[in-house]
C-alpha cells in the first residue's frame, strides 16, 4: 500500500506512478485520518510513503498520520518491539532541497517498527510563495524539473518494483540540520496557519474550486465567498491559492504579485 499526501499535485503524480508500477493500493492520508489508521498488509505487500516537504520537514498531517498508524502483518502487529519484513520505502517532493525531512520521517517510522529500504527526493516546480524570496518557477524551469524528476522516478519505480535495498537519492541542500531543526522548526510551529488567507470579493467567481481542491476540507462558503475554518487543519499547501482561476485568493499581501502553479496546469 502507498500512503500519500499532496496539495498542488506534485506528490500525487509521483505516488500514482508508483501505484501503477507496483499495482498496489493508493491511500490519501487526509482521508485516512478520518478513520482508525489501522491496516492489514497482504502477503508480500510493500509499504510506501509519499509526501511534500514543508519547511524542510514532513508536513504535520503526515507526522500525525504516522503517530496513529498501526499495521498488521501475517504474524504480528507492528510496534516498537516488532519490525516488518515487508519492503518499505519513501518518496518526498520539494522545490529545492529537503534538509533532514526524510531522516525525521524515518525515525518516526522506526518507532512503528518500519525501516525504510529505499528513499528518493524529487525536485519539482516550486509552489510555496509566501516569503519575500519565494516565487514560482518559470514555465521553462517547470518543464526542466518535471523532465528530470520523471527520469528519476522511472528509476525509483524499478527499484521499488524489484525491492532493491539501500537506494537513497536525496537532495539535502546546504546546512540540512539548521534548515530542518532551526529554520524549519520555526516555520512549522509558527507559520502554518490559514489566518492570513484573504479573498478579493469583487474578483471571486464563487466557483467553489478552492474548497473542492483543499485537501483537508478547510474552506466553507458564506454568501458565496470562501472562508477558512481556523481549526488548525490547514497545512499551508496553498492549493486554494494556486487553483483559483482569477487569482482572487491571497496569503497576506505578498502573494498578490506572485504566480500560480499546480501539477498539470497549462502555462
């Protein structure tokens, strides 16, 4: 089975490729959190985790899912005393580098008795635009990133399909500990919030696409205008912002001058 989370579609695309290559179940983490997060593996079934990196860490929704995860095998229930013999792997996507995000996920999975046999990070088109130095990529740069990632993913699909161990292709970037534990720690504890989203009511088409594309169901409509719930479910994936067909949604003031991106969007 493959557990995945995705906002603007980069990780969903990669997870779908892995599902097609392995013929195994594809499960969306936001939906799975509505249930018991309790699973039974088929004989020889692999375990995969696919997620986008948020501030050089795994998103909080992914970490919550792992904390609640229980997997039953043919012989036992996985916990801190038992490890699975099932092949396990993880893939993450990022706009530039991942820091120690995969290492952080790996340690949390080990508490559940899951040891990763193979890992990959894919540098995909940038979607986070809420800081002064963060912009979407040019259309050419988007194509270059997707083309390179497609080649890397093809290799990784073969690695996973053949159950190869020890494959670890990760773009850690400069000062990975600093980025994940200091800068990323501050980012994920203080800057993941839906309270800065605003809507230009005179521009909004009232189409509902933002609510439809929100992976965690954080948007309601009042008088035809989207409103965020402020219930701490938001992951700041910016899917609502990027999918708005008329750029009526903004995050603070800074995104009014920024581009939009989601996987499959026509340039």
